[in-house]
């Protein structure tokens, strides 16, 4: 188990949503955290929460699509706290729109932040970790890395790219017999503020596709993955079911999502076409970890709990099986 009180962590996208919930949890464990994002208001509020919880934090305002700025931020964190032990890539932007209505600039922007931001973060982390032959990189992914949905072509493409990129890096680290680890955490739909600030061309307000989970569930999975270094972890069993179905009957998935994927990503409330969004610049204010869907969001994942306690469950099942066999005279 990792001693978080002696650990230095960088979290991108730390100002809101899953990143915000993750730094809160790490703060409660006493970690020293470099908080990276664009929005200064959210970063300063996150810093206060981390330090109130018992951790230490520094604000490193940066757009992760700028590789030089990411490298500058990494150096600043090490100057302040020492060698980086864990790097968590979580920053993202998206556009809810049919592909044929998107502009090249919008598609490029989503790709540069949501995919290349992970690449640049991983570069800065590995530059330091490989020399020390230790460290952990956590890529916050999504079930959409395997099964894309309509209206988010740029975001789904970025998540697919992160999966392929991470697999390649994992193989290289194994080839070099490196002790640096890299893992992915595949998230379900999460109740974050992104749905109120994402750029959207939909007629109704966007929403996460149910079932929806609170960002603290995602944060718990991310921190556990950093501690235990699984190859990959799914936060819910629904991800596994969707992926298995997509492997066997991919066409059925296409048909189903073509019929349901538009309505399931929208509420019944009309969207304001002139609403501000955070695609090109952060929105002012502190937006916190939660979005507008608290009433329907789940606070626990039984599948995640089972994943965390897999060894104990296996041992208990083994004892139960032996007990049954003994009673039957075997």
C-alpha cells in the first residue's frame, strides 16, 4: 500500500468534476498535490479543500494542450514538493453535436485537450519517473474508449486514442523492465459540471447516460488504481456487459444507440443556444465536483467494491466450497 503522506501527486483537470473529487480524497490521505487546470477560481477552491482535509496543495494553472506549459507545471511541482510519485491524467473538454455540424477547429480542440493532454502529461511524468525507475501514471478513461456513442465523436475518438496510446506505453515499459506502472480507470456516466458548461448544439440540455454515479465513486477507483496498479479497472459491471455485447454483436449496439443515443443524452429541458461553454477558455467561478444530477446519481458501485475485495471474496468462496465438500464427504 502506498504511503500517501510521503507521496507527491499531479492531477490534471483538478478544478472540477472527477478531478476535484480525486484531489479531495487524496488530501484526506495527506498527499502533496499539484493541482493542474485552466480555471483559477476552481483551482484555488480545490487547494483550500485539500489543505482543510489534511493534505498540501499548490496551484499550477495550465492548459494541458500546451506541452511546454505542462512541462513547466511538472517542474514547478517538483521544485515545491519533490519527485512526482503519481501522475493522474483527467482533463477533458467535449462538444455535444452531430459530426456533420462540427467545425475542424472544434474537433481539433477536443482532441488536443482530451487526448494530447494525456500524451503531454505522460511525457512529463515519464521523463522523471523512468530515471528513478519508479512511479505510477493513471489514465482516467471511459467505457466510451471501447463503445462509442453518437453526438460525441471527438470525445469518443480521444478516449479510443488514449486506450491505444496507453497499451503501447505499457508494452514499452515492460520491454525495458521498468518499475514505472501505467493503468487505466474506465469510468461510467458521472454527475459532473461538464454537462452545464460543455459546448452543445443539442436542442435540449445534455446529461450523462444513466445509470449515473457520483464523482466520489470515480475518485475512489482512481486512488485505488494508483495504490494497486491493475492493468485496467472498470468502475461498474455495466461497462463489462456493454463491452462483451459489443464484441459479440457490434451491429446490434449500432442499431440500439442509433435509436436511443440521442434522447438518452438529453434532458427534457430546452437548451439555451447562447449559453457560455468552456471549450476555448474556462468559465469563471468555482464549479465544484458535482453536476445537476445529484437526485439520480448513485453513491456506490457494488462491482467496484467487489473488485477492491477480490482476494478476500475468492478466499471466502474457497472456504465455503471446501466446507460444502467436507459436509458431503468428499
